[in-house]
C-alpha cells in the first residue's frame, strides 16, 4: 500500500465523515498489505489467567510445530525478497505464552529468522520463576540469534521487542518481572531498552489502576531503568489509553493501561459480565475505525485467517494452511475475497447490515462489537451468503448503498 493511501486511511480513522469519501473507498479497495503476522503460540499456556479471551491454560493442548513455524518463516522471507519490500514486516507471538519448554524449538527458529523478520514477543513473564531460569531463556534467545536491529524500507521500520502484560487477573507474581528485567539487562546489556520493551497492565477500571501491585510495578521499572528525571503521565481525558513514561538514558519505556474485554474466560468475571451485559445489538449502535495496517493470523496448526489475534478466527474465516499452500498466495486469496474487502471497508457494522440482507431473520445479542463479529463468522453458511450477495451487487456498490440507507452522503 502506498504512503498516500496510508495517510487517507489514517485521516478517516480520525475523521469518521471521511469513511464516506471516494478517496477512502479507493484507498481501502486498492491496498494489498503489508500484513503483520500473528502466530498463535498456544492454546496450551503455562498460566490460566482470569481474563484470557482464548481461555488458554495448562489444561489445553496444542502448540505450534517447529516445522510449521519454519515453513511460515521461509515463505514470509521469500515473499519479502521477491517483492523487495517488507510485505510481512513482523511476527507477533501471542495467543499462548511463547517462552516455555514446549515452544523451545519454535522459539529457536523464530530467533534465527529475527534478523530478517523481527519479533514482537508477548509474554506474561511466567517463565521467569527465578533469576537462573530468566537468564537461561534470555541466553537461549541470544545464542539462537535474536536480533534487535531495525529493518527499514519505504513502508515501515520494524524491530524485535518484548511486550509484557500483567494485572490482577494474572497468576504471575511481581518477582517474576524483577527476574525477567534483571536477566534482560544482564544478557543484553547494550540494548536501548525503551525501543525494545514495554509493559501493559490490564484491568476493569476506566482509568489507570492504583492498586498496590501496579504501584509496586511502577517502582520496579523505575528502579531498574529510570533516571532521576520525573515520570511522565499522559492520558486522553482520563480514557483507557493512559500511560506512564519512564525516562531512561536512551528512549523512554512506556507502561500502558488496557481494559479487559468480554471474551473467553473473562465473561466469568462478575465485574466484566455486569459491565458488558449481553444485549440485543443494532448495526447503528456499532462504531468503526479503520485499521492502518492489515493483519494475518496463523494458528498453531498452520491455518491462515485475517485478524490481529486468534480470537478473530472463526470457521468462516479460514483461507488455507501454510503447510499445504504458499503464504503469499493465501494472502492474495484473502485480498480478493469480498467478505474481507467488506470487513476492512466498513467494519463489523457493515457486516451486520450485510448479514441482515443475507438473512432477514438475522438478529443477535452480544456483549460488545467483537461478539457481533464472532457470531457472524462462526457460521460458514452465513459468511458464504454474505459473500455471494457482495459478488452480485459489488462490494463498493453495497457499501455505497449502505451509506445511503444511513443517510450518509458521499463527499467525494
């Protein structure tokens, strides 16, 4: 996707009225990447966190086979080399803890390739039960070739990084975070930590939590990395994007706050089920903001779908398997799919409208916008009916018709 198209989509995310513009429609319909890959590292997980949208736990079975991982990596690198751009700029390791013994060979392969495709390692620090164990993992990653150099082209610049999540629904004690950060500093002493490390606290509140554990975490990060400069707190009118900035000798380290969403095991939490009750949903109630980047998800068996995490994947959104087909060809298949084009053009509220056109009886109750998307994609028959309707009318014409029904004029 060209830089100009990126700017148009970014503006549309900031000014919703532009979603009806011809320039926005053209930019979305013509973009063909780049695609960030999210690799599922579970559903087996070393922890059973109370909020987990995938309900991952030690009782679940399944981790990616290292041969499947290498297959994905080789195809991604080949695509980047053939196109001369970072079409697959980074691989995010999520949906199950990456750093545990069952994933060791997969992590070895990922570290080996990190100089060509950087990694975003999402971890809960559960592996760092002692300083010895934390050092062993950091040493293993270093010796396997984990590379923190930046890779830059005309589209973007990417680097490998650690992203640590914590909060009161996690089963990981604070000392694990101390051991992890001590080991990281000892094994990678020359790292510009602000560029390669950030933290996120997940919670129920609408603002940054002031619990004892969060206060201790702030103190821990500041004591290990901070300078004498004061911490900086930024927020957007008290909304959930509040974060704390830790000035360091180089780039600052950020501690973000994110609200738990009502998915998976989280709906069993009384505070969540009360805050997000299941209720009838109408299309006009749903919000939509276009994503600047496109995302591809590969599950532990190699199945490919679109979306930023495994929670986005449902039976109606599987396009093939990396062990049976070429990754770039699977992306081409996604890009040419009318259902995907409609998703990136108008989001879930447009899909809901299309689902009602495909089946006039279609109505649903959900806790939030993700629940709506899941319910639609859970049915391959409904997805196919939407796809056939779009083939008949055309994606752009269907979108313009939807805008007309909502009384939103095309603004050119």
